[in-house]
């Protein structure tokens, strides 16, 4: 039986209000918070997961969806990071075969430039050995289907090595850690603001929650708070009066997606040249994702939106390598995110973000039951969750009490997914009604961008060229709004504004010589 999104959300808020007391509150529903939520729920702890936006609406929706062991960090001899990430990758591939597949990546050495082919070949074997030989061995291949797409003489054959890749999307991967948990004492709330303080007597946190969508509010208590807010970790710590010796250096990464040629079958890794970096071309459904860019930003706001310079860089790099040039009109979608890179608070900013180690830090406040999680990658999410879990249980005095509710013992049978079609896609996706009832889907962007790949696979965030899918998107908004006309418009307006912002970004720039002189008008 399906209920409306508003009723489901009301039921979740009522549960939060009526249960009231939690062992742990997690702030941030990205990959680190989601993975920790799963671990705590499975251990029987009463756990509340909170996010000011949608789950996976930050960095966790903007990755390349690769589960990899950190090959690039070999060049800086960061062997510890490579060893840890390789182990994380192999464990995830083994334990999550329904969510992660193993596949060959194709490294393309520059012909006569860049790294020595022989050195790359040796590095790939060292990389394989550091993974304890658990992946398929590296191999060379001179002829491959993608060679038809690449400019002649640009690359010298290819070298294949095995990594992991998400079967769905990064946002759905995050959701897969959250959605199964519906037992008493397990509550997840997105689009929720949080404020609060530590009670002086019982040392429990008093949290005031406010629903950003419908204005509901309630207060709850939590014995421990874990800050998994990603790039917002410092801001959340400051809000609650917590300080740490760490901070995040911010690196902006942008991918663009274009129509995928039939010859594009494997993930391509090109040498970028500058800083020893690489750039990838990732086959994902009907699109090829090209990127990422890598640029340091001083403030979070700088990294949340792609700029014309990001687009120009990616288009230029693409056209240098492929026979068929692309321009802004070729772009189907863009994804933009910020990598949170851990640095000591007093450290000088690095000249280039890739030079920073992708380390993790889990820190317990000396005076309060507060845990801060810094850094992390998609590949290392289970390791981060394990470290945070150990600190939380130390603060709580051990595992959950005997007889605590376990998900496996109390979960209701999962209702089958209701599938739906969308114009321009050759696969079915979960329906908006089903996503609202089972996957915390509240807004049109929640559905189009994170519950389904529509906004990433169909031009203009699913609206299509010349607004051909306007009626289909209105119908989806109406489903989420339970047929309420005013609510439907409330969902459509911000989504349309984002499409218009994308349109402006993708407009072809007017050549300097032909620009009008506005000052003379």
C-alpha cells in the first residue's frame, strides 16, 4: 500500500518525537554518516540520522563512482594509503557484490610523452602486489574498441588493471546503507535543521529539530553525537562549540557527461601531464562522464557550483584527445562536488590538492561525548564507520544492551519496487510514489538526481531539449505532492531555476569581437 510523501514524512517525525531518547545522533547523511548509521543500527543502538539537505546531496553525489585502491598515490610513495585503500576496495567488492562490480580500467600511456610506459607497467604490478594479488593481474592490450574514438598517435596501446565500480550510482549507494532500517529506535530525517546543547546534569545532548519542508519541530536527546557532515564538519563543530586540531582543505571536482559512443565500453584513464594527474572517461549508462577537474577552493560556496572555466578546461582536454570534438551544446549533465582533504589546522595550504594524502581522522572531544569524522573516500567508508563505531561504543560503555532490537530480527518484508518509465531512458526506474514511501524522497531534485539517474542521463536535468519532457516532470511533481496543485508548483519552481542556471552555464560564449557594447546602449 502506498502512502503520500507528506504522510510518510509525518510518520517519521512522529517516531522521532515519540521515541525521544537515542544512544547516538549522526549529523550528516553522506557516505560516512550513512555507513555508520548502518553499523550502529545493526549493533542494536538507538540511532538518529539527520541531514540539513537530502541524503547524499553533497560530495557523495558527485564522485566518479570508482571503488579504487589509490593507484595515483604511488607516485608520492604514500604506501600506507595505497595499502589501506586496496584492502578497503577488496573487502567491499567481496562483501557487496549486489552493489559493486569488479572490472578492468584501461590506462592509456601517452605516446612519446608523459610517464614511461615501462614505469607505469611496473607500478601496476606493484599495485597488484600491494592488493595481495586479490584482483586479476594487469595485462597489456594494443587493440581495443575505444581506439576508434581517440586521436591517432595520441596513446601507446593500453594497460589494464582491475578496480571496483558501483553498479547503480553513488547517491543510491549511500541510500542503500540507510533505507533498510525501520525498526524502533532507527530514525532517519533529511531536510532537517539541528540546534542544541549539552545538558549539564546528565551529559546528554538536547537537540532541537526543525523540518525544512513543512515547518514541524521536535526535541530529542542523544547520549553521543557523531559529526559526519563532510565539508561542513568544521561549521557544525563551531555551531556546537567543538574545536579540533584538524580542518579540511577543499578541492573542487567537476565532471561533464556527453552522449556515450557505442565503442566506449571500458573506463579510460588518460595522462593529464600537469602534477602527474590523470583524467578519466567513464561509461555510465547512456553517457560518458569526463573528468574530474581538480582545483583548490578557499570557501565551500566556491566549490558547490561549476563555473565556465571548469567547463572550458574539461572541453579543451576532451577535444585534445578524441576525434569527434564536443562543445557546450554536447553536454548532457554536469556534476560538481568538493573533496574534503584532511590537514592539520596550522598547516599551510598545499599548492595542488592531489599532493594531499586522502587520510581519515576520527577524533573524540576531550570534554564532551562528541566524535568528529574528517576526510574519507567512497572506498574507505566502511573503515571510517568501523573507527567511529569503536569510539562511540567506548563512550557508551560498550555494545547495545542485551535484548536490543536488531534490524535482521525485526525488519518487515521489503515491498517490491514499483517501476516506471521516463521519456528518453531505455530502462525503468523506481516510481516517484515508491521512492517517496520507501526512500525518503521529498523533492523533485531528490527524485530526479539521487533516487534515479534521470537528471544525469537526460539533457537539462531530465527536461530535455526544447522542454520536451515538461509534462512528464510535472506529473512526477504532482505524484510527490499527492495531487496538491500548490505543492506541485512549490516543487517545480526551484527545479526549473536549477535548469535555467544550467542553461546559462552551457550557453556558447559570445566571441569578444562580436560582443555588443552595453555601455553604448
